[in-house]
C-alpha cells in the first residue's frame, strides 16, 4: 500500500480511451425485431477523454491526454479536446478505427444507460506509446480503467504507473466498467492497480472488487489496500474512505436526469481538478457530485461546448 498523497499542483495527465459515442435516447421499451423511436446523436466520448474535459472545465489550467485513435476521426477528436481546454497527444493507429460506443439511454427509466462497446484503437495503446517525459510538469496522473481490459493498453498503464511511482507523482484509477472488470477478474485488476493512490470506483465496481454488498463496507475494505477510496454512488452521492474507515459521506446534488452517460467521468474530472487545486478529499468529492449532477442533465459525456461538426 502506498501512502496518502497531498496534491502538489502541476498539470493533470490523463491516459485513457478516446472514443466516438453514438447516444440513442429512447422513451419506449426496445422492441425486438422492429423499430423503436429514438433521438440519436454522435458525440466525442471515452471515459479518459471525458474526465480530462471535465477537469479542464472545472478550472484545472493544464490538462493533458494520451490516447490512441483511428485516422478516420483523429482530427475531429483532437479539435474537440482542444476546444474543451485539453492538450491532446493522440497516437493515430494505422490499422484500427477509433473506438465506438453505442449508448442506449432509457428516457423513461431515470436516464439509465447500457453500452455496446467496440474499443477499437483505444485498446491498442501500448507501452511503446508511453514515455516518462510525458510526466514533465505533471502533478497528477489519472488512468482510465478501460486501459486494464486489454493486454497492450494494460502494459501502457503499467509503464505509466511505474514512471509515476519513480517520480513521486500521485496516481488515480477509475475502474470504469463492472462488466469488463468481471471478465478480467478482480485479482488481476487489483494486481495491475497496485501502487495507485486514489481509487474511484462506482458502487457496483466497489461491490464487485470486494464481494461485499454494502457500499460503505466495500469502501472500507478497499481503503485497506489503497490510500484513498472514493465510491461514486450516483443519486446517493459519494463515500470517502481512508485507512479502513469511512471519513465522509457526501450527498448528491439535485438533478433532472436526461442521460447518465459520462456522469462518473464528470465526477472524476471535477474531483481531480479540485484535488490539484488544493481541496481535501471530502471537498473534492462534493465538487465531483456537483459535476455529476450537471452531466446527467446533458446528452453525452462532455461539458458544454460550442457546436462542432460530427465526423
């Protein structure tokens, strides 16, 4: 277990997925074998890219992103990230398209969403794409959990984590997907995340990682392995645990949900921006809840920006 780390300023570097989201918001139940009316939009997404954009919108003045995309939409994604205040370093994959996620949002069920995911180029980010020089001027490294679900990107995450450890840069991880986490295996994920300073799981992910049904019990158990654990609970707010004890219970902000896609990423981005700005864990979690509430009232996983042309 690493020690709890206080923020020391500097840039935020996010290493993670950059994907194209196709968001289909439907109000009637899906009708197998025929049509279901839906409002459909194509928007930039990806857990890593979304978190970076929210961190920038939350006042983090230097946000950087390393990701891998296909040639067909590289320019669109770079432009969208730049306009969001993020400094992108996108590796263009010569043989795979940008990852694509179809987000099915049930407008009649609290804006709950289900994903159909094709990781595409994002899963091919490799250790060869990483350089320790990427940490120059960086005060915090954040790794998207989606990196851990494929061999090449897991190696990239491992290389980044090792470099950060060598430089004393704190690292956070958002496990990202209970479904993919179950496929990888709890033990494999926990081994790959060893040395991380802050774990940011959802309630479902925390339960899966511990085998405990109660979110507070899960947070406590995880905080014996990671110096700080922040469990994101959606409409129930968040829990902050350290040293085997729940230290803060943070209420959610009121919201009128339209699309919960990216709400957890918004929480993560605002939390990291606040930590880098000097906020304590509880205060940063409260900012995360505020950003999550804003995110669910929007379509797509990014903060508001001027309109851009889809690819």
